[in-house]
C-alpha cells in the first residue's frame, strides 16, 4: 500500500506553513535569503479554504494512479510506493491534471525557457519529500498537527479498530 498524507480540516487553521515548508524543502536553499524572482514558488500541495474549513490537498499516491495512466510521455511513475514526476520527461500536456480525481496535480512554470521564449511548464504534485527531507516537511512543521502521514500499518490498525468497535456495538 502506498503511504499518503491526510489533513484534519477541524485542526487546520489555514496558516499555509505547510506550503512554505514544501517550497523550502524542494528548493534546497534558504528562500528567505534569495531574490524572490530567483525561484518559482511552487508548493506541491494546495490549500483549500472556505468560510468554515481549511485544509491542504495532497496527492493520495494511488495504487493504480490515473495520472500515470494518462501520462503520454511516461513522466509519471511509481517508485518505492510513491507516485513521482520526472520533470525532464514531462511535456506539460495537462492529461494528469484532468485524470487526477483529487485535484492534486497542477501545471506550473519552471525557470527554464523554451525555444519560443515562453517558460517551460511541467506537472507538479506531492512527492512525500522523497529524497529531500527525512519525512514530509509539511507534516513536521504543521503547528496544529493537522497533517499526518498514513502508512499501511496505520490503515490496518484503523480497520481493526473499526471492526472491533462495530462488533462491540452489535453485542450490546
């Protein structure tokens, strides 16, 4: 089973600290000390805010990802149970954006310039900070602990607890 990050909208205060930590983790430099025009601020998650709730939306790292199936260039792949984007292969066709049932993929501009002078665009989505941080950076920095990394063991325990509770309720 693929791990993923879940958000608790009751705890989330919409501070967007998770977005900043994502950019800091992936930029590999201190973004507050460099020229704001020297990099693209492209977090790999999205904040959804309404009048009553706020919560970040992450990639669910599906078992059979629709984004991967729709990718015509083979840029989306699964490695060690994490759905990743090979930015060198991505052609920015937007098929993955349309295919994702969670709205967790976005097309972003890169610092690269194409032959026609326009910025190169690629798919952008959560990669669980694989290779850039010891755990998802957003989970580590959330001040209200609204984010949690869900693993196979967590899901198995949740299912067992629900079955136990259902059996106990039926016995009464």
